[in-house]
């Protein structure tokens, strides 16, 4: 009898996983031609703001249910913060920071703050894409430091499984959920700071960081301006488990893609940064016009823009960063004139720090003893 029950149990689990797999939209799920036709089909399914809002609610629910966000919403969280090693720079400072995302699991990063004392700063979340130590790279440091000198508290944090957020593998089955939850907890932290103006919070990241940006923006209205770079595509759904490994694009009664998820930002300001060398090459013709239609339904066409760089490839390089600087300066009321300018923004005032200087956990500040260790411990704690 016991063996029979075990067989029934494993068969039911297998059927559940099979059903979930059939709902996954991964990688180049559609061809460019198919995506073009699907965008036309989506456009016929709503004609006015009221109809779009009904569709938007369905898409938003699909994201939350697909990633099983409710499981984490039930877990008590703490406000424990590890913050140390403040380094004073030219117009900004850098600190090493860790937040307890949920008991025993840590978000690791760096906090960049302006050195001009004010009662209320803007704030910007800066997730990154796929590279093991990307938070420590010069281009991430440049972006964060410039935005901080312009007047924002900037939180750069590790992608799950990379950098110091290595309590789990990046390919853990719930990576998409963990990354979204970590972003939400970073947002919680920034909103809790008395020096942050909660009406001026932005978010930006490139590639996988772009995915994190448009997903959190879609489900959390506290993000007031969003700039996903080189990732919003009608045909490409993200090639990693952290982007499309859970069924957030499709359910038994709806189908969507990352274009519509990005459009959930409306009527808040949105900047799409695209280029000619990856899956965003069609943005001016396919993705952007659809999102413009959504913003037009709200009567705020001026709040969405596309910077397309057809001669460039997949990165968050200088021209893409400077587009984001102007976008956030305008919509978050930052001081762009605080950055040297000579036929373009000058970033040479930024001091590039070493990995050791930016690490949160070291011999003086070890990871807490109760930290969960490896995938199984995290999955068991969260009851997955």
C-alpha cells in the first residue's frame, strides 16, 4: 500500500511538472516573424484603456502566480542590514552592504550615496546581468557612481548565484523568484531610509538585469521610472532559468511576452535601450510601437522613449549609460550638471575599486553563521 501511494505521489508530481513545462516560454520561443504576428494579435485584444487595464491585471497576476510569489510573501522578513567600509570619493561615497532577504539568505551589494547633504534623495536599484563578478566591473561602478553624484542613493546588488550571493547556484529552479524577491527587498530597504524620497525611485539594469528591471517594475508601483537595457524583445523570452524558468508568460487562459510585461510600467516613465546586435534589433519597429500604444491609452506618450543604437551590440556601455543618465535626470529630478561634460558626459572622476574593497563578507565581516547553505537548504526552507 505504501509503495502504491508513493507511485501515485510521484506520478502526480511528474504530471504537475509536465504541465508547468508546457507553459514555459523560453529563449527564442518564437521566430521574429511569429512574434510580429503575435504582437498584432495582442493589439486586437484591447482597444481602449479599460480593456488594457483588464489585460494588464491578467498579465500581472500571471507573473505573480507563475513565480509563486505568494510563498515568499508569507515568510516573516527582517530589517537586518550589514553596512561597512565607507569610502569617500569625488562627489559620492561607496559602502559594502548586505540585506537579509529572508531568514538565512543574503542580498550582497554596494551602496553609492551622494556627498551633498540633502533631506531627500532619489534612489535607483541597479541589478546586473550574467557574469560571475559583474558587480565589481568598471562599467557597473561607473554607472552607479555617476548616478550617485547626480543625487541618487544607488544600490548595486549581485545576481542570484553570482558574486557574493553564492548560497545557491544560479541555475536553481526558483532563480526567477529569488531574484525578484531580492529586488523587492532592496526596494523595501530603500523605501525605509529616511533620506530617500519614495516618489523618486528608479531601476535600471542590462541584459538579465534588464529582465529583473521590467519584472519588478511590472508588479511593484513603487518603481517610478524604469530603464531596462538590451532585453525587451517580442520573440526572445530570456535564455536563462532566472528569466523564463517559471511560467510567468503563459497560463491556461493567457499568453503574453516581455513586451507586454515591460508595458505594465505605464503610465510611469519608461526608457527602452536597444541595439542592432542582439534580440532587441527590432525594437523601433515592433516592441516600441506596441508599448507606445499602451502609453497613448493613458494619454502619456511623452513618458516612454526608445534609444536605439543600431551600430552597437549587447552591453550596457557608455552610450547606453549616458542615455540612462539623461532619462533619470529628467524623471527623478537629478542634477545632471554635477557631472563633467565635454561633448558627452565625462566619467573619469570615478575611482574604480577592487573586488576586495567592494566585498561585503570578509574576515572582519563574515557571513552570519545561520546562513542557509546550498540549493537544498534554501528550497527546503521555502518549502519548494
